[in-house]
């Protein structure tokens, strides 16, 4: 800063510093309000849910887990049937957790097994149909 030699310069400098102090105080108050809003529990929950909705990793993980749990329950139900045997129920529960764990940890394996399972029940086209579709000049609808 430069030397202040007159009382008018002193008043102007004091006034400028007071204005700067008020601006800094307003900015600090505004930042405090923003921080206060961010740490309120409802806003923390809202922000977490928004991040979860927009996270593609979380979506795919939830889908894998859902498919794993559903297939685990199905495998348990198929294994147990209508039995009342405690041993069979115990093995069914272990099978359920095993299938769920395999599907969650190895989704490609589960996809491959699922496709092969579906292909078991699909009717394969006759060899004549395959020959027609293999012809490079074949156009559908002619």
C-alpha cells in the first residue's frame, strides 16, 4: 500500500476497506449457507439417490444381483420341491446362495449357460432353410 498523507485519503481507504469487509462477510455467509444446506440429512439422502440413479455401474450391479437372487430362489424351489425334509431344505438353501453368488460374480458365465439352456428348447431350422439363407444372392421376400 502507499502512504496516506491526508485525512481524505484516510477516509477513502477506510471506506474501501469497509466495503471489501462487507463483501467478504456476505461471501462467507453465502458459503456457510451452501455448506449448511449440503450437510442436512435430507439433502445428503437426495444427493446419494441422485448419484445412484445416474451411476451405470450401480444399475448393472443391481441387475446382476436381482437376477442372481431370483435364479437362486428358483433353483432352491426346483431342488426342494414340496419336501419337508430338513436336510433337503438345508441343501436347497446352500444351492440358492451358491447360484446367487455364481451369477453375481460371473455374469458372463450365467449368460452363456442361459443361452445354451434356451437353445435346448428352440426349434432349429431345417437344412434346406439354412441352404437358402446361406446363398449370397438370396433376398428376403423374393
